[in-house]
C-alpha cells in the first residue's frame, strides 16, 4: 500500500545508519585511546577484570618499591659496618705495634692518641648513620669493654631503634625481619704492653662480630634481590594479561573502522534513496 506518512524503508535505513554510526564511534574511540574497553558497557566483565588487575599491579609495584627501600636500609647498615671493619683493622695494627715493645713510652702515647680518635669515629658512625632520618644503629655504651652486639626483635613491627620488619604484601604475606645492629665501646687504651694485649683480644672479637653482622646483612640484601625479581616477573605477566583484556587490537580495529566507514556511507545513501522513493506518489496525485 503506497503511504507517505510512514516511510518504512527510510526507518530501517536510518536504524542501520544509527547502528553503524555507533560502531564507527566505538572504533574511533578504541583507535584514539589504544583501549578495547573505553567504557564499561564495551565489556562489563572485562572492565571489572581489568580493574582488579590494575589494583594488583599497583600493589605489586608499591611492594617492589618497599623492598628496594628495605634493601637500601640494609645496604646502608652494611656500608657503615664495612667502614667500622676497616677502622677495627687499623686499631688492631696500632695495638700490635704497641704490644711489640719496640717503641718508647712516648711512642705508645702517640699510638694511643690515634686509637682514641678511631674509637670516637666508631662511636660517631653509630650515632650519625641514618636512613630516611632514622638511626640504623642502636647504641649502648659500656664502661669496661669494647664490643659490638646484635639486638634482633623478631616481633618488631616497624623500623625502630631495635628492629625492623619489611612486609611485602602481594599474592600473600611475605616478611623479612632483621636486626638494627648496635655499636658500643668503653675504655680502650694501649699505653702499656699489657693493655695492648687485652685490646687485641677485644678487637679480634669485635672484628668477628662485625663480620657476622655483615654476612647476615648481605644475606638479607640478596634475599631482597630475589623478592624484587619475583615481584617484577609477576607484574610483567599481570600486565600482559591485562593488556589482552583491555588493550585494542589495532589490526582488528582498523579493519572495523574501514568496514564501518563504508557502511556509513552506504546507509546514508540508502536513507536518501528511501526518502526519494516517496516522490513516486506525486505521480498518482498529478495523474
């Protein structure tokens, strides 16, 4: 039935044009953003999955940063103890030289002057070595001995004067606990041969103690390397998975863009053709 009020062909053509235009807009949005999911309605489930993965990736990256900060703290301690070890070796040389008995009493006084300065420097290292404005050495001064000690509190919950605990939370809980190593010294003098002999024994113990501390710190630092490498691997694979869900495939999207562009032009022409068809009704009126 010829009718001018309802142009069914034009309605269908316009409907197809609207659909093609939406698809064309989607293709343009994806190609311009690089994302397959530009809005949640593009892929509701995929959007939720990608959002969850983004949270995991951000958490993992912060865990890596925290592990690196913890490693820096440990390396700060170990570096300071390395210098302490060097000082102790020099102190032992002075004590051995004084013990030899070749020098005069005045010579031993001069040796003792350098010994005092070295002892003060060890104390200064203990007092002044900090990481992020936090002391990394706990200090206890004793009056009768020269010693190094380790105070490890496995229940510590933060970086304090006695212990630190690094918690790396990603895919579960991962905790690395280590001690804040303390330095203390008391009376150390090598003016007499007897005193020098006693100091040598004390320094030997201190050197062994520092070596043990450095070995423990080195082991912790090495463990941080493995933690960082593992977390980095998880981040890389999670990023790859997220990319498959969220990122646009340019080969697919450019093909879709070309298709939708052609269909848009065709649909526009068909709307015009459908409207033009109604002109034939005028022939009935004119006849």
